[in-house]
């Protein structure tokens, strides 16, 4: 039987997994964003489009770099959920 405690713990675990998987992309975007902002402050270049392209490239690079790890994490989580389905429906 599904209890409110189970729903809360399952939701917390799913959100934790989503944050762990998104962390590398967010971290790369943050570092590049700060670097571009510092560059803009030093050179007095205030072009708004200058911030987007480096961040997009950094996030894409982090996806390429961390994709095998991210897929492994998602597959493991999904496998645990599927394996535990009989326990969930009792």
C-alpha cells in the first residue's frame, strides 16, 4: 500500500537524482557565466548576446563530457524503480 511517507520519500529521491544529474551542466554554465561577466567588466563590453553563446557551448560540452555518467545514473534509478514495482503496489 502506498503511504504518504512513501510518496514523499520517492519524490525526494527523484528530485535528488534530477539535481545530481543537472549539477555538471549548471556548474559549467555558472563558471563560464562568471568568467564572461568578469571579462565584460574588465573590457567594458556590455553586449548582452556575448553571455549566451559561451554558456551554451559550455553546457553542450558538459553534456558531451558527462553523458555516459548521466545515462548510467538514470538507468540505475529507473532499474531500481522497475525492480521495486511489486513492493510499491502492495
